[in-house]
């Protein structure tokens, strides 16, 4: 698979997160998958919350750590759609994804944002986006969006 970096933003404040969310809003389309990578507490759910506001959701975004999948109503490119927020932290094997019918759900209408999807990168078919959050020097984070094709 090929990895092409399409956007980087180095910042920890809300304005930086909003820039990335707005960028995503403008490129995402129905059926897109975004695998989010970053250590525990690095702001993956916060990012989904900000993105959902840019996609006109009025739903309250919360971590899907226990439910595995939360869905929110959004407006995507002028049409009603779904933002699917997934947390795979507790899963250990790909078979567990199959047990919940995951592959069928992720390419349905809407966008699927997957926390801890890197544990199962071979499970996901390209193309998809990889959204990485890395700690840089003191209190700075690097946000990187790549297209995996």
C-alpha cells in the first residue's frame, strides 16, 4: 500500500484542531474510513467531537470505548448522512471484528472514524485515511493526515 501525506498541522490549541477538522470536512465523502492513531488521551474523541460540529451534528459526541460504535447524524456535502465513531482499543483479534459484522458497517453510507484501528491495519481495504496525532516537544502535537491507497 502507498502512503501519501496530504496535510500536517503542528498545534495543540483548539484553532489547530479546527483547521484539521475543516480540512477533513472538505475532503470526506460517503463511505470514507479514517483510522485514527495516537496514544491514550491524545485527543482522538475530542477531534471527532470538533469534526461532528463542522458536519452540522447536534448530537453529543462521547467515547465509544464500551459501546464500540457510536453513530451521529451529520450533513455531508449537503446531504443527510452518518458519522460512525468506533473504538477498537478493547479488541484483540480480527475475528472479533467479523463477529460484530464490522466490515459490512464501515463501507455503508456515512463516514467511519476508527480509534485504535492501527491494530488491524491489514483488515481495512484501501483507500482510507490515516490520521495520526504525535506528541512533539513540550505540549505540542503534530496532526498528520495521509491517504493510504
